[in-house]
């Protein structure tokens, strides 16, 4: 492997991405500064239209961040106080946090042991009289089996609302998040496949009434100035962020292809490495590899070995991480829900073994070879 002269390998490389779009962003910023239209305006409207078309949906509503996007999608679907929402235990805290913020109760369920996506059977089994929605997470860059959930919940009145924060450009059976009558929330946090230069998010849907309700809720409860038909709050997409997102959206398909190529290269480099389980792609999915997550197995001491491995890789300049180290039912924030250790064995087991290797569109073959050489050495 030719790794001579390869320096530190960051988990993501936002500098390289910025270099590609710097001139376009600078010109866009000048337009916004000249017009002083900092909130909403033509740049936001243009991005919403472009992203809706990219996703294959009728409507996109830009909002301030991904957490607000999930909350607004829930509110627009009329999920409210004292309702229950089924959520996978292995996700970022924002998914369940948005549920709690509207006064609803997260009901956690386990994940599939292979894909780590929500366990459909467990989710359906968790539906109770107060269940208003199931909130599958499109984890690590591939879509959860939304069509299976929708089919099994047909006629129940339970809504499927998608957390699509990690899957910009991914499809399942040719359809993207929120398409075909769905409702999805996404995040444009800087590290996402489509990332802003700060916080930003969106809700996408084919339903015009839902889109209008999201827009009103995010604009102090009304679509017109000083018109407040609902009790809403302030969660609007800034025009400067829309400039960045428009520039990156033009390159997203190519960047996702580069991520797929890097994931395939990792697959080859890691083939036959003892103690490493490579990630899988569920049937029907077109993965966009937001993260490349391996599992490091060491029966009886998984977490201890994994943590030592990550520490060693980091010490050698390899940007490895863990997404996510603690299933939500084991966090202090949700301890009041009363789940015991062992309640969700797949999520808990994976949390002790997972390692996210560096992955971004500008990752080179030499950098990947260095990562795998360091990983092999750390595994001993």
C-alpha cells in the first residue's frame, strides 16, 4: 500500500468541499448582502424549489436546523402532547428530543442486527392506543424500510414520519425520502452529505397542506406578516445558508458517487480482516454513505477494545469516531422512561462495537490505505 507521505486523515474534509464552491458562494453572498434579504427571499425560494425537485417531491420548506425539522414535521402531522411516537434506540438524540419537545413520549425499539435500521416488526409491535407516529431513521446514508412500515400500519391512523438527516440523495426502490406521499425531515448540518456553513434543515413532502402548515409553524404561526393563525415559533432558513446549499446541491450527485467509490474501496481493503464486520446495504437501497461504520468484535470486551482502538487511531491522526456510543434509552435524558439495560440487545451490542472510519467525497485511495494499515496495526 502506497501511504508514504500521507498525513492526518480527517473524518470529514470541509475545507476541500469549500474550495470547490468558494467562488460561487462568494458571488452568492454578494447578492444577498446587496439586497439585504437575509431571511427568506429569492435564494431560499430557489433552493427550496431545487431541493424539492432533487428529492422528487412537490414541496420543500427550509428551516433553521434538523431538530426543528423533525419537530415541525411531527407538529404538521398533528402529533401532540401525550401522544406516543415509536423511535429507534440507536439514533442521534435529536430524533427523540424533537418528540419530547412537543410533549409526546418516545417509545424506543430495537434495530435490525445487520443494517442497524429500525426493526420493522418491533416497531409495529410497539404501536399502542396512544401511538400517533413511527419515526424511522435513515441511518448512515441508507433508507429504512418505510414502505414496509406504511403497509403494516395501513388503516391504523399511525403516521410514518421520516428522519432523513443522513441520507440526502439516497433512494429505496428508486424513491427518495419523503416521496410518494411521505413526510421527511432533514438536516443540513455542516458534516452532512449536503451541509450548510452552520445549522440548517428542511421538511419535504408531496402534501401541499402539510407543507403550508410547516411553513406557518416555522414563521410564528402564519404565512403572512402579522398573521398568526397557529402558535408557532421562529425556525427559518437564512439566505446565506441557502446560497451555500445551492452551490453544494449542484455537486451532490457527484460527491455521493465519490462516497460510494470510497465505501467500495474500504470493502476491498477490509476483506478478510479478522474481527472487523463491514457495513451492509439493505436490499433495494441506493446508499450514499454518510458514514462508513464497521463493527469491531471482541467477545466479552467489545466496548473496551473498541474504545482503545478509536483512541489509538485518533492518536495517529486518523479521524475515527463512534456514531453513537449510547442507545437513547440508556442516556440520562431518557432514564425516566424506565427502560432497563438489555431492553434492546441489537442496539446495545452495536453501540459497543461500532467505529466510523473517515469518509468524505475528497478522500483519496492513499488516505484509505493509511486508515486500514493503522486499523490493522491497532487490532494487533
